[in-house]
């Protein structure tokens, strides 16, 4: 963003805040219709939320940063490229692996196959890349989806820098050369590049390009030191993510030890009470054990090393048994052994003790970045398309993908709210908050749909003000917000499509908010759904996937007819009805994007893959398919 452009954005941001405060002051102070609070209060709350989102957007753009070209990558860096896959087809993964193998900068390439497929192992060996899958230690244990796949691979590789690519994200040869130079700054934990999708028609009916996010928004977050890690097309410093894993393990282990020591004291006191009546001779042993436990508790409070605390407790309890004049009963020895074992908090029922990438959310990328920033690491957003991937080609897959993103974000919002996370700067807190709270817009959209329907059908106006006065207060604020959005996003395509999708996906956002809250507050499981890389369904329009939006449009249409009749017969004021019909028209324009999305049948033949599969891919796929055919026994032929 040029200096002149940035000045224009800041002027508009100030005007948005000024006019927005005037509008909200008027709305809350003079126009809330308390007799019909059930629609009036939700509407003014929704408006307050929307203006708050505009202010957060303005703050993001206030410090937008377009970085100069990174310095050249230093020779000799140790780099591993991870390609994560679970159930994607062999041809897709191999195309990515071959292009990743052929990156210009020296590196090692690995296919991380969470599906443990023999044909993938053979194909990886054929093209000369590594193949990693999970070992038997993962059987019967929580796998943590993509984050667990990457964390498992970190223990089988040694590169100082890790490039992560989804199975469909094909890199250009210069990918590593363009980003590794940023790591000359030893505080940089990761560098994120845009996610760009080649299989998208110019009209982008599914809103896949996200040019506003992978552009002005990421540049704005970068300016505040909060560029997001987005799960793919990024390079991470191993030291940083391992430090994060160790820190979180240590913090969790310290908490587990505190609880274990508390439970151990309760067990020993309970045993002491029982033995006081049945076998008082055993009491000196328990008193010595409690003394050893008190020492462990004091060491824990003063921050001693956990392994030292466990060792000292074990030695103290052993001395309590050995040095006693009375032989310890088997029941007492068993209880003391159980106490010692319970305080061995380094033991874990998970496949690996230390998870470098965050496993607390299905959006492991956002959670990992947030905690890295809280630890003081920095990040970089490199605004250059260097990797080309595949976007969903049907509306149902798109909705599944968006719900996963939103559910994971809201899971983090409720479990580890950035406003409360120690270590983040105030600006970083707001940058994370802006992304998470954007999904609360589903509730606001529901209110914006309900309010005009209520007025047109019942005559209940959701604010106590003259329609003309309302326009005088509302119009400047609304137009300034739209102008800020357009000016700040200048150069990014799909701005109107982004607004449409943000509103029209309200059922997805509401469902994701409830799912995230249930996962964080009630312990409900959130499943990680892999985005299908091929068009799903029979190729026809999928209106069933958008039935809530169609229902809303039907209600708006019915309300419009009723409202027009009421206005024509004098039962409703003309000006208020006219303004409400404009409101309904905007709702239709926003929701209409989903109708077009439901009818989308994939990219046209004119859309061309910039990094198409080559002859080597076809040869290896044919070779592996031939091996499978030779290994499959022929079916018996039935006799006549």
C-alpha cells in the first residue's frame, strides 16, 4: 500500500469511527423501541456489532505493510518439505510431490501419508522422495488430524526449516528461494504466502479466491506483527515450533503435577485415618511420606524442575519405607507406589509427548500462530503467489470447508480468547479477535433478515424514529463504511463476492459458532473434514445444500408482497415501506450469491492448470497401477 493510499485509508477510518459513534449514540439513546424490544434490541445490537467489525477492519488496514523483497536465501540451510495427505488420489499428491522435489533450493521432500497406503509408498520411492506414515504407537490413540500428521513427521526428520504444502498445493520452483531470506532475522518463526487456486472461473461463484484476505488483510495483520499461519504454502522454523511444543507441554505438566500432588495428599491422609484405628504402627511411615510430599509441594511452588521433584519425592517415600522401624504392610507399599507413579507427569497416554503444532483446535494453524506470537516470535506475510492449489468445485464442499475453518476459529475464541492470552500485544489481540468475531456475523445477518420481514408483515417498525431522520443518520455512516472497504481493498478482486458470502453463509457461521462453543465449553468432539479435491454430486444444481438461504428468500418475497399491499391500502407508511423494500433488495442481492453457487458446475475448459502433470507422473502412476494389478489375484471364471 503506497503512502498516499495509506493516508486515504486512515482518513476514512477516522470518519467511519466518528460517524459510527454518532449513529450508535443516536440509536441507543433515542430510537430503541422498548415496547417491541424483542426486535428493536436485537437490531441495534446487530448494528453495534457490525460497526465494531468495521472498526476492527479499519484498524487492520491502518498499518498495512507491503514488505520489500526478501534478501537472497543463504546457501546451506537445512529444509524439509512436507506434503500432507489423507485420502486424496495418488495422481494429485504425486503431482505436488514431483514439483516440490524439483524446487530450486536444495532440500528434502516427504509425503506424509495419514492413509498409510502401499501404492503411495511405492510411488514415493519411485520419484525419489521420502515417505512417512504413523507408527504403531498411534494405534488406539487420538490422532489430531493434520496437526498430528505433521508433528509425527517432525520426529522423523531433521531440517531446520519446514515447508508445509497441502496435497493439492503445487509450488513453483522458486518457492523456497523467495521466502527463506526472511529467516535471516532469528526472531521470525514462519513465513506465509498466499493461497491461490487455479481451478476457479473468473466470476468465482464460490468465493474461493479470498484476495482480500490474502492481500490487504494479511498485509494489515503483518503491519501489526500478527500475520497468520494458514496451514499450507508456508515455511516454519523448527526451533520455534518445537519451543512452542515444549513450552505447552511443560505448562501442562506443571498443572498436572499440581493436581497429582493434591490428590496424593488426600490419598495419604485418608489412608492415615484408616490405619490410625486398624494398625497404628504404620503411621510413622505415612508421616514420613507426607513430609516427603510437603517437600515436593514446596519445590513445585518455587518452580523447581519437574523431573527433580518427581525424583526427590520417589527417594523420600522410599526412605520412609526403608528407614522405618516397622515393616510396611503390602497395602501401604502399594498405595505409596501409586502416589509416586501418579506424580510422574512426564508420562503420557499420547503417541508423542510434545506436539509442536497446536492440537487443541481443528484450525491448528491459527492456534499455533497465536501462541508463537504470544511467546515473542515474529511472522512474515510474503505477498507473492508461489503455490497453486485446488478450490472446491461445488457448493456443498465449499460449505463444509468454510464450516471447518469457522468452527476451529470459534473453538479457539471460546477456549483461548486472544484478549486473555498472556504475551500478545494489544494490537495482536485485536488482529486475532477480528478474524474470530467475524463469524458472529451469522447471528447479525439473521437479525437483518428478520427485521424487514417483521415490519412488512406486521407493521412493527424496529426503531422509534422518523424514516427521514433515520436516513440522515444512517446513510453517511453506511456509505463511509462501504467506501473504506473498497478503498482499503483496492487492487484485490472479489470484494463484492466477499461481502455476499460473508452475509449469505449465515447458517454456516451460526452452526460453526455453536459447534466451537460446544467443543470448548462442553468438551464435544469436532471432526476434521478433509476438503474434497474433486467435484462432488451428480453435476446438477445442489439447492438442498442452501435450503436455509432459499427459505429466507421465500420469506422475504412473501413479506414484500404483504408489505406492498399494506402500503397500497394505507395500513403502512409509504416512506418506511419504501426504505424497507430497499433493505429487502439488498438482502436478495447478498443471498443471491448462494443460488449462483448452487448452480456452479466447475471451471470452464478455458481455465488452465499453470503447473500441469508431466510425463513422469503418468509413468509412475501407470507403474504403480500395474504393480497393483499383478498383485491382485484373478477372479475365477464361472463355467457354463
